[in-house]
């Protein structure tokens, strides 16, 4: 049986769970103990996953990390039903869409969790960062709306890779009060995407974790939980006015960077 190391709130892990469900492949999931704290306690998980990130997929002796690489692996090994559209141009379009979602778009939602969940900012700084995040989300959603012109799904005529790449991030935006405007194509698409059992299951698991998980602000304040600031997420904080948060986190030891491979 395929095993997916995951965290329900990870949009990347959600992509993998949705893809597996759409292909009808049974799988088990495992949340590594103390995941996200910087002191994860799961030797098996760490051994074959040098970046210590979720999602990671185990298929027999094979370990695959990175949601995009995992989706590629699943598409190669289990071609039916296909998740990519036919033709190189359409495939390239869908992959470019996924790249924007997994970098620029994801960074905004990650920052919202830092601000509202992990309580990294208060007062005027909080207000300013929330307004920046809402503005950036609105522009990206307008861009997504244009991608849907003339096609029912981001993948084309059928639900697939492009939709899997967008749905988890849009559901997280909605949870933070940045849902697409209700009268647009994007809101209509999100409603249809959430009617699919694969998407609904991943979204429900995320909601449950968000509402019943530990007090995140207290975890960071206790010093037992160091959040990972890396790549597009770190860039978001710097470009959007959160430099003070980064400096404060480094000084107080509540921030770490990506795991050094090797
Ligand atoms: N490019 C990777 C990104 C995966 C990623 O950033 N995962 C986060 C969770 S959303 C993670 O594992 N962070 C490690 C940590 O917080 O310790 C992918 O697409 O799978």
C-alpha cells in the first residue's frame, strides 16, 4: 500500500491526496510526530527525505518527495485516468499555473497563518500585512479568473492537474476570509471543485485540524516550535513589510531555515 507522509494543513500534501483519490489508488497517511516544530521525531521519515518536508510518498522501496514530482510519478505509473491534459502546449500551461500557485500564491496563505495562527504580528503591523495579503490574493484571483475564460476547468474540458493545483490554495484563502468574489467564474469553479469527493475530503481534514489543533501562538511563544522560513515564504515576509518579524524570530529562536541536505 502506498504511504503518504503528510500534514492536513499542507496544500502540497492535499494535492497528492486529491491526485491519488482521483486515480482511485488506495493509500495510507502518516503525520510525522512533532512535524513543523524543527525537531520532528520520526527517524524513518527523516532518513529518506533529506529536506524533512511533507508530502513524501513511499511506494515499496521508492521514496518520492515534492508534490509536483509525486504527481509526475503517479501520472507515469498510473496513467489512467490521466490528470494532465492532452498535448504539450496545454500541459505546459497547466504546469506553469501550478508553479505560480505553489510559490507566489501559497506564500500569501502561509503568511496569513503566521500572522493569525502563530500570532507573529499585532496592531498596525498586523493590519498592514493583512491588507497586503488581501490585495495580493485579489490580484492573483483576477489572474485565475482570466485563466478560466473559455474552459470549465483549469485543466481544460475535464477536472485534473490544474484544478488539483489550485483547489487547496483557494480553500485556504477562503478560510482566511479571502474567498473569490461570489459572482465570478472562479467562485463557480471552486464550488464545483469542492463537490468532488477527493477535494472535499482533503478540505474537511484541513478544517478539522485547524479548528481542533493546538494553540499555535502558544506553541511558538513557548520556544518549542520553530517555524520554517524559506524560499517564496521568506520572500513574502521581506517584500510585504515583515522584516521585523523575521529579525525578531531569529533573535528569539522561533524561526529556522530549510533543512541543509547532506
Ligand atoms: N516544494 C515542496 C514544498 C513542500 C513544503 O514546503 N512542505 C512544508 C509543509 S506545507 C514542509 O514540509 N515544511 C517543513 C517544516 O515545516 O518543517 C512540495 O511541493 O512538496
